[in-house]
């Protein structure tokens, strides 16, 4: 078992490093990052697994992701990344990378300020790059050992570089909800939703639904279902909805 843990640790950390070097549209940040209730100064995970994707592409692939959060007295800093590559009939059919950073400052026990920036490359869905930055006010609605819920609102800006050429900068309104439910000692349910909208003309909705089951102290299985809906997708990738279902082995640092 010790040998297995060391091998898995090395493999998953390597995959996590890959996702940081490169980069899926995930403006949904579902990890809880309240410094007031943090039990240790650092919390992180690295995951890898199989991905089934439908939407503009339908195929099988491999995905890896990582998340790391550092806690101080009133502050929390997070880095996160994701990489997925899909091939069909020996041809690459999907290639998505994202990285992001986030900071949170607690004003009091319930209210906080936040800032978050992400970079996305999703050329098979029409985006050579999609840079998003948001900031604003958040409220910790629930923060118990069983249920945790936070809500966020604020302004944002996005720069889209299209695979077929051209670019656009858009001012946005941002809103998000992130919820966790500790079902049992070893099972946790996660739901996150975010909306980025420019007066209804350019709206993107991101959703992540996940279930994480602990195997032992360090390893767990994570099942996740991600949905991205875009009311004005690029002409090179006209489907409005993209879904990803993944089953990953996760290592807790």
C-alpha cells in the first residue's frame, strides 16, 4: 500500500503540474475557501481520470485537474487548473486547458470581498483564448460542518480571441452560488453555478455537480458533471451547450 500511495502521489502531482502549465471554462469555483473556518494553512488536491464528452464533440478522453488554497488570518489565496485532451479515430477532436487564481478577504464572519481571474483555451469549441476577470462581494450564507453555501456578485470583463480570427472585449455582470453537503463522514456533494452576462446579449452559464467519496485518508473518487451554456457561441462551434462527465481519482495534499 505504501508503494501504491507513492506511485499514485507522483502520478497525480505530475498531472496537476501539467494542468497548471496549460489549462475548460471554469469560472465555477466550488472549493470552499473561508479562512475563518480553515483547519490548516494549506489545502490542495490533484485529480486524474476518464472523461466522456458530448456537445460540439463526442468522444472519450483523459482529464487532469488540481486545486490549491493557502489560508491566512483574514485572507485565502487559490490556484487551480484543468487539462483535457480527446482523440477520436486517431485524430484530436478536443483540447481544453484552463488555469485560474483567486483571492478572498473576510470583512467579518459572513461577508467578504473576492477577486478571480481565469484563462481558457478551447480551440475546438471556437476559442483560441478566453480571459475572464471578476471581482465583488460575497456572503457566506451557511458554514457548518454539514452544509456550506456562499453567494457572490460583482462586475467582470472578458476578452475572447476566436480560433477563426478576431477578438472581442466584453463588460459583464457576474453571479455565483457554491454549495457543499457532507452527506456522511466519507461522502460529499458539491454544486456550483455561475453566470456571466452582458445585458443578455452575451451570456455564459457554468454548472458543476459533483460527488466525492473518500477511499482512505488521502485518496478519493470524484464523479463530476459539468455544463457550459453559451447563448452566442462562435460560428465555428455553433452548439449552445457543452457537457462533460468525468470520473477521477483524487489525491488530497
